[in-house]
């Protein structure tokens, strides 16, 4: 069996200060830097690719990385979206792409510096999962910060988590209902019309079960989970 390939996307927010998160970034098989993030990453090694509109990449760094820089000029999406699409194009993700080798995409540096970028980048994670899922692609997809991890909810699912683990759920569909087991505060009657509605919860067993009333974009946030992968199984 071929080993899974790990792709890292480094945004130009706060560079990982948590040593475990930084080690995760540096251990990725392929790192795609969003534009100006390349300057920070160059303190450790060269990225495999630099993708974006290049509006925040200095001429010095651009010349130093000339063989690794791939400008994408359109302004309809941000640099994180461009980096994600770049990876998908390398993998040839499209209709009938179920035979792709196993891979993961982890987003780093997506928070900090500007709150509007932070909120936009976090919500994009749900879009990225939907894009892959619609094309029949299953991949581990996470957004990691110094303080925790955001993971897309792949529909009704179970998660193995330790008792006492803090957990927040974010969804982008006011018609969605999520019934839950294994949480201190059940979510059965939550209407997801505001981001705060299912935050600051806590695991009260060893397994959390979420049952979604309909397909929808949703994320789970786990504080203190930056150096581990969340195991999720569909139900």
C-alpha cells in the first residue's frame, strides 16, 4: 500500500509558535505557501510551491524562490483558496477521482493578524470538504492553530475523544439540526443561525455521536488538539 501523502498549506497569518504545530508543518511532504508566507517558511526550508497573487511577496524572496513561485492573478478568491485549488490540480481531483492515493491537507497560519481573514479561512474549510466530497474524494482535512484544530463534520459521525475534552460545533445552515450523544450539553434543539450557538461544550464519555438532519457544512473545533489527528467514522 502506498503511504499517504501529506500536503500543508501555510497562510500568511501568525506563523506557528507552538513547537508541535511547527513540527507538523515542517514534516509535511509538500508545503504550499500562500504568497507572503514564504518569507517566514524560508527560515526553515524552501517550500515546494508558492501560490497566490504575489501582492505581499517581496522582490528579494520572489527572486530567491523564482523556480517555486506560481502566480494566480484572479481576485475572486483568497490565497488559501488558490493554494487548495493548486493542490487539487496537482492531484487531478475531479469527477471520477475515487482512485486517488490517500492524502491529507492541513492548513497552518490561517489565524491571527486580521480577524476578517481568520473568520473567512475557518469557514473555507467547510467549502473545501464539500468540494472534495462532491468529487468522491475522501481526504483528511484540518485547520491547525497553536491552540487547537478545526475539522469538517462529514455528516452523521462518531468521534473517539477523551472525557473532559472541550469541543465546539459550528454550522452554516439554520435549517440544520444536530442530535448528539456524549456531550455535556446536548445539541438536539440548537438552531445554527449564529456561530456561538453550539460552542463551549465538553465530552462526557469516551465517544461523541453527531447525527445531522440533512447534508450541511459544519465544523468541529477541539482546543488543545493541535498535535493529534481526530479519528472520525461515519454512521
